């Protein structure tokens, strides 16, 4: 972070390697969609010598966005690893998607990293940055991730750097805006015809030197005289902010007396404050000009990463237990320690098969090792946390991913990342440990997917491949959940949002060769009797030879919600022989499962068999089953049948400014607000009960309503009667096979 002479230690085409944890830096790039993360990774790789030429997102030619879907969409949709070398350090740059639908990839990157570069774009209005970036910042804060802020797009800025720094201080600094301060001030050239001034260099506030990139190479100079006043004001505030974070309590007294504080002391204190996450420096960066070897600010960023960000050994490791939950000693970030590693991402390669990105927390991982795989079941297809699974697996080839390239390596030491091919049975979130004592790392949470996507095979040839393709999708992405709904007979893939569903469908088609059709999602409705009714089932047929004869009479009465279906025998005098009572019940229950009005299961009724007739020759089990079903249908024809819809308990967490809009929107969805609670950071939790048919797309609508700042959860509460007018429309739509939920 001071003045240093650098040499390119990376080499394009060669795998970056590390022999000890202290020489590794795991850095995740996070930020809102379109902030410039992928372009920044490209610029850092170019400066470090890992690339000979930087690619452009617009051309689909970057190292990070190597998936064909990313290249087509010009947007990251998955976590990507680009390792580089800088001054003897291996830096694992983890590029994450910025779109909210892919928060699972973000959380995987946070699990694998030890620090974050938080990227914000000056090309956005300040309010837009505040709305879209706050949720990502909170994701980092939730795991205690040290962060530095990088401002990009200064060439096309709508918000000047000084204003962007103040915005970052306000929205990220919370009660202490002085914990978010710039390390450099941008130097910009004269405005062009488009009204924008190009970024030509940076002025270091601590070194008081200008780093000029206008020639294509980084050169040092002294600041111009007219810049010194602005420089001194910003420098004074930065020094005060660093001293406030210093563990040396005498520094502030010395500074207030007018003593000159040594730059080395300030840099050391700054590095410690950044590493422990109490201070967030702001830097500026821009990609290299055509033909230039260095992007603006990239050297300063690489210096900050190597000198100011913590090594893997300086970060607390996740706790471990035995598979049965018994506590075990904390792992140690030492290559010689027993192996403890974790699968942070699972993907499929058309040639290699399953590829697992693994973070080694302790020990050393080598090819051909036998490891114990133990998992919490994060990707259990039934939804939620599955049963812990265990197996012994032989490690395949190890490689260092560089975008889509896989560069072979001999080992992966504690603190480093590597890809493992054909780690069969291992899923995202699984723990790898040595054969001596199986271990299980504490799980990291994944958000609950709340947008349903009902799918069916396009043709007969796709039916066999569909289940396998869906299972692979869910194994790769824990933010997807697969449901086989027995009530609606639909296969439902629960996703995070519309972009997530689009990517899932494309992956099914391109990766697994499965042509699928999306269909409207149906909410599981129920039917019940609104009042008492009677029915007579008569099944009498004579067609020569052995005939069919069964008559039964039933009474139906409604029961309280949740009672199910109750069958009572009150036959007197043997009018229905004992051996056929169960047959009547079987027929009634079969008809109830099929529905009596709109094809939905009948619940919450008591069916009483009161009378009937039989024939000594022609009565049979099948005849009385049919009579029981007919009796129930006749009772329904003479009574009012209610449709019951599922109601969900919903909790919506939004900034206070959006509470009114959210409550109004819930009311428009037939929701009942049952209470509000004040939450942290000027937010409110709105609790409501809403029919599930009204919130099928709520995750998309809420994001639009609150500009991406709101989130919600839902849980099934009960079934309730549907309003008559809506129930009639549902019946009509069901008859026409167009009902959706």
C-alpha cells in the first residue's frame, strides 16, 4: 500500500501454486449486478501477468464468464475462480454473480474466501447503489468478512468519486462513517466530447504521491499544487480514521499535538484494521486501455490484497464435529494437520463429469488420497436439510481452475482452493476429512427458494432423462429444491427468481440434453362439504350370467378443519353384510381422493354408512366399492361443496420506507396483516396470512416493489374456504385445464 517496485510473478498458461497458507489470499469479488466485478478480475489478472490480453464482457471473452449461458447473456450466473500470483503470493480471485437470483453462488464464494472486494459502480445514481448494494453488504457482514470497497466506471460516472465515498460511508458505515474512507483520490483528465473525464491515475493519501497511468504504465509523480488542499483534507480524515482503529492509544494524542505519524505505522495499523473487518478502505479502479499492461488502480488493489487482507491462518475456521454431533477440536490451518476440506461448489463438465471446487481448511489434499465424505444434505431433493450421508471416496485428479481451464497441480495445501474431478457422491457443503476420524464442518445456510417452476418432459425420449437432469441440477445448486407434488401430480423446481429459472431450463437443455416444457404451477386445493348431505349409491347390473348388485346409503357432515376424512358404520340389521362394509369405505375414500366437484381431494368430513341392500349371488367387493363412490357423488350433487385453498404465514422484511406499499400490496392479494415488528437498520418485519394462490410470484413482485431491498419467508398455515366467486372461476378453469396458482 506504500511505494513499491513490482515484477510480474504470474505467467499466462501456468497454474499459480502455493506451498504454505501464509502465501495464499482468498478474495471474493462481490457487488450489485453490472458493477464491473468480472471486468475488474480481468484487469487484475492482466496486471499480475496471468493474462496476455484482457477480454471484454460485451464480447463474451472474459476468463470468468466461460459458461455459454454467461457468454450469451453477458452476465455472470455462477461462481468462477481465477488464481494469479503477485509478489510471491497466490491470490485466488473468486468472481460472483451480482444478481439476487444467484445468492447461492455468492454464499459459496464467501465460504471459500477470507476477504472481499466490494465493487460499486459510479455509473449508477447514488440511491440505486444504496438499494442494490445493501443486501450484498449484509451478506458479507453476516459472516464477518473483511471488506475493501472498489469504485468502478469513473469514466462514465453519474456519481462523482467523492459523493460515492460519502454514500458508501452512509450505507455501509452505519454508526461510524469514518470506518469507510478512501485510500486514494482519482486523477481525471479533461472532459471528452461525451462530457465524461477519463480516469488517468490515482493520488495516494498516505504516500502523497500521484500514480499516473496515462502512458499505459504506472509512473509516480508529485501532486499538482492545486490538488494539495483537497489532498490534505482527505489525508487528515483518513489518518484520524486509521488512528481511531489503532490499538496504540497514544497515537491520537501525538497526532492532536501535531506530531508527524510515520507512514509505516499508519500502514501497519490500517492493515490490521482491514484484516479484522473494522475499517473498509475505498479505492478506485478502471480496466487497462487498449494495449496497456496495467489497469488503473490494479497495482494498488493487489498491494492491498497481499498486505492488508488476512491470510487463511489469520481467519477463524468453521467449527467441526463428529458425524453424530459430538464436538471435536478446532482444525488448524497447517499443511501437516489432519485433512479438513469442504466442497464449496459442484459443477458438471461434458468431458470430465462432476467437478468439485474444494477449499482446504487444514491438512493437504493430494490426488489418489482416500477421503471420508460427510454431508448435512444441503441438496436433499425433498427440500430442507436432508439426512447426513457418509462415504469413503478416492480423490481423482487435482487442478487449479482458471476460468474454464483446469491446470493440473500435485497438491492443495491448507488455505488453498482446487478442483477435484469425479468426487462421486460429494455434494455442495460436504466435508472431506482424512480416513482416521470422520469430521463434519458446521453448515452454511442457503436461502429458501420461493419461486415455483413446474416442468414436464417435452417428448417421450426426454422422460427418462428428465429425472436424472433435475437431480444433477439440484446437486449442483443448493438454492434449488425439487418437489414431486402428489396432489397436483406436477414436478416442481423451486428457484430464487425468474433469471434462476431461465438458467435452470437452459442447463437442462444444453448440459443434459433434456427438452422440457414449463407449465403453470398448480396450488394444491382441497374440497369439503359446507353442510350436511345424504347420498344413495345404486350399482345394479344384469348382463347375463353373474351380475353386480350393491346399494348403500350414506350421510355426510362437515368436520372442523384438519380432521381429514372419517368413516363410520351405523348399519343395522345386516342390510349390508359385514364383509362389504370395508368395501364401501374403500370406494368412498377412493372417490374422496379423486375429488367430487373440481378434482381436488375431499377432506374434513364424516361419512356415515346408514343402510343398504345386497344380493346373495351378485354382491361383491367391487360392486360395493362402486356403490360407495356413487353415494358420495350423489351427496355432493345435492349439497354445496366448498373449495379450500392453502394459506401461508408470510414474514416480509423491508426498509421502513416501503412498509406502506407492502401492506397495501398484501391487502390486494387477500392477505391479512397480523402484526408488524421493528427490526434493525430501519427495517420492519410485516407478518401476514396470505392465500398461496396469490403469492406464487411474490418473490419477483416484492423485488420490483422494493427495488431489491425486501425479502420474505413463508410457511404453510392451513387450508381455508375460498371466496365463492373465485372458487367458481377455479372450477371453470379446471374444466378447461387452464387453472394456475
